[in-house]
């Protein structure tokens, strides 16, 4: 009697059911996620609209849109960074399971939420609650990405055993530093919302430090 080892690749003997092609499953997850990231980053631009009709004072309207444009730029960079981090994780992932799917959806939940919180801070950035909600939404995405990386790559659960430990640390830290910067910024709320928003720029320095710390890891 034959065994599973005798079966052709992609099939499972006994039950007569095809074994899932893991590379295709991972590719489907990545393609779906890329689409969500693309839609979210595009939706960021929707609030940036000038009134229609004659007699519009363009310069005055552009000045009015200043806070919204600033929040758009911040979120564009943040979503872009999370997409790069997500790509880095899935370049190492070779298999999938149900927990991976749910952790990935949790990350995408926060990514989809960002256009709303971006609009919120763009229109009401002088209110502490708006700034806090935005910072927490960005941090939520970061912690979700860290959970995804730790689950998928920790112990090489869903990756190749040949994956270097440094690559795993890089996948974790480049998402974690973003979350930590935005959470830490909330401590500055008593100093005013402008100070908090300016502190978000420190995430660029944090990214540079992570990149420098892991300079020996191959680019992903």
C-alpha cells in the first residue's frame, strides 16, 4: 500500500483531497493585502478638494487645506512604511494557516482605518482627542504588524528554517518603532497638539536607526 510520501506533489493520500499549494495561498494573501494598502493610501487624498465654481480664492483655500495636507503626508509615509514592512514579512513566509489570516486581517483593519483618522486629525487637529485617536490607530497597526511577524517568523513557524534571526528581528523592529513613537507621543499632549504632531517626525530618525542597526541584513 502506498503512503503519503508516494503521492504526487500537491495531493494528500487517504482523503482524496488536494493539498493546498502553500505558495499560491501566500501569494493570494499578499495580493489581497497589497490591494487593501493601495486603496487605503489612495483614500487619503479624498479630503484634499477645493470648492467648485467661480470666485474661488485658490490661495486661501490652499491655506485652509494646510492641516489636511500635512496629515495626508504623514499618513502616506506611515502607510507606505507599513506596506514595506508587510512585504518584508511575506518575503520570508512560505506557509499559511488560519491564525496568520486573522492576524493579517487585524493589521489591515488598522490600515483601512487610517484614512478616517487622518481626516479626523486634518480637520480637528487642534483637539486632543483627534490627535490621540490618530496616534493610537497608527500604533495599533504597528503592534498588529509586530504580532504578525512574531507569529509567522518566530520559531520559523511559517517560514523556512534557513531564515536568519537578524531578518526576523528586522521584520519586527521596523514595525515596532513606529508604534512606539506614536504611543510615546501621547505623553506630550499636555504641551499641545502641535508639539505631539511635530514629535511624529522622530519616527524618521527611528527608522534610520533600525536600518543602521540592521545594515548587515540583505535588503528586503
